[in-house]
C-alpha cells in the first residue's frame, strides 16, 4: 500500500521532539514511524529579560543534533521549528544562528496566530470530517491560542501572551502563590487581559469545544483522579479545573509531581496553568472541554502530508 511520510522537529521549553509519521493511502489516521524526544529545561535557563543563556543554547544544540541523528535519512525533509521560549527571546536570532551553525538545522519560528491556526486544523481533522462549529483552546508556555470556525480553516484566531511559563515567571515565582490575595491578583490579571480581547469566540449550538496542550491533559487526569463527577481522562469541566486549582495552590511545587497526571518537569507551572485554564474557559463561556491530543505539531504534519480535508 502506497504511503506518504512527513517529519517535524518541535523544540519547546521542555523537550525537543522529532516526529515522523506516514499515512497509508485512503486512511484517515497518522501512523508514527519515529518519535525521538530529548528532555530540556529551558525555563531554568532564561535571564530575567527572557534571553536564553549560554547553557540553554548549548542544550538546544545538543538536543537538535541528537534528534536529527536519530533519523538521518529524513533530515533534509524535516520541518524544524521553535516555540515561544525561543521565538520570544530577545536573543532569538543569535540562538537560531548558533544552532544552525552547530547542527546544520535552522529552526523556524511561527507567529502565535499561525500556531492557533494549525492547532485548529489539527483539531478539526482529529474530530472528524464535520462542519459542526468548533472552538479550540490551547495553553502553551509563552502564549495561549484560541481558534474557532465551521470549516477546515478557522474563522477567528487569537494569540495572547498568557502562557503558563509567562504567568509563572511574572506572577508566581517558583510556581507558588504567597497568599490567597496573590491568587486573587493573578485571577484578576488574567480575567482583565481576556476581557480586553475583542471578539473571543464562545461555544455554538451543536458545536464542540476541544482543548489541546499538556496543561489541559494533565488537569483532566488530576480532576478525574480526585473523583470529580463531570470529568474523565478525556473531558474536563470548569468545576474540575477549579477543584484541581485549589489542590495545586495548597501544595508545595516540589511535591506536585506526585499527583496523578502532573509531570515533574511541569509541576512548577501547573498552578499557573490551572489559573489560565479557569480564566480561559470562563472568558469563552466553556463549561466543559474535550481533550484533543493533536495541536500545532500535528497541524504541521497534516499540512506537509497534504492530508487536511
């Protein structure tokens, strides 16, 4: 059976991930040919102004070299891109140039609105061939993305600098709130920032609300483990977010990785992620979301395969 193949290297705050997929002719799913991940901790290697320090640059160089070496036959066809931790760094051009010089791979950066569009494209394909209204919410490290529409391309896209890493660094140093007053301040900031964004979409009759990103996935697993009746591993309610938020706020960040669903390397940002999820669902009037495992990376893979319907 004839197949097509595509490869994407996604360099983010927590990892560099090379994904190679193929799609058998006439099939709708993506079959993973290769997945090679190198763990990174770039949030620990940022200067106060967001510049990536020397250790961070070298760790990215090593990660890119290792992932590309994992599949040398596909190197010339890999779409390599960096997410907001590099995209928004003041020394971005230097970082990209040094990585290219050391590895031969030049990272591209995607504007936030393009990330939102690709997340929608992926979610639409994952949801199936339907023209039902679709609202897609995505929480990244630097930004959040919102997209909606009824077609293969979104009608509206938004990208705001309210990601989990951004909020942690600016409002919750070390990942903890010093007091209930501090939590209220962060909530107020998020709600005000979202209320000032014109034209945020809301769920439409007969439509679906899909939530992409590790943040939503981990919150759903935590809420389900707590026995929230309106949640499952694949569905997260606003009440489930709020229950998880209360638990995370009361816990030392060093021990959050022991909770069901919360990974150790994202534990510090998990409280900010829950606060953002709460404010985002409130602003978009979403009382419940379905967890979608596909996002920007899968959108790129689908478009490179020419597989978007």
